[in-house]
């Protein structure tokens, strides 16, 4: 069950909105993160030559922990979690998908006997990132970033501290 709490924080489960979205709605704020473009996105935007994509077999575009530093574009944290950030063996994975697979199929919440081979590749130890297979690194980094987000939201709401990644939603002026 160690991954199921992270799963509920960022993913819709059984019709229940992610806790992160609930918190954003409750406090009427949006949370953004800075993402870097993938090599493919940079090629598509004319920033790099297409030849760089031909033999690419591994790319981790954005580490979740770097989302609060700088990047090419600010996007909502929910959208960032859905971006295909990890390329491994020709398959692209979002952080949301990695967390869902671990939680729903690999023992986080229960074990599914029919886990796809492409999802199992995320757990192999022939490629380690910071000493961990890609899925475990993604889970660890997402947990660290989630703690930062929670602490930042609390500081924003209770102390009025400004964060460039937390923005109050624009309220419409009601004509009375």
C-alpha cells in the first residue's frame, strides 16, 4: 500500500478527483510547474535538427524535482503529470502512468497478473537513475515534489507567501 497514497494525491480513482485538484479547488488556486521540452518537441518547434531523434533510446525530459526551478514553459501540474516524460526502449511514460501502474498492477494497491512487458521494463535494474530503476526513481522524485507542493500551498494559504508556481485563480467580478 505504500504507493496508493501517492496515487490518490495525483490520479482520479473510482470517480474521486485527485486530492491535489481538490486542494486547488478548495483554495481557489492553480499550481504550475516549469517543464523542459523533449528533444522531439524541440525538433518539432525548429529548435534542434531532426537527426537528433533518430537513435534516441532513453530520455528523461523532466525530473519532477526540477519542476520548481526553471524550464521552457509553465504548465499546470496536472497536465505536467500527464506529459510523456520518460522514454525507455521506444515507449513513452508519463509520471501519472508510472504511478498508476505501480499502484494498480504491481503491488502498490494490489497485484495484477497481467502487467505489460513495456511496464515491467520500468522496474528492471539494467538502467539505474540515481541508484534506482526508472519507476522507483519516478515514484521517489514525485513524492519529494509532492511534499514541496504541500508545504508551499500551506505556506501560501496560511502565511500569504508568494510562489511563482502557485497562482490564485482570477475571480470574476459579479455585477450586483
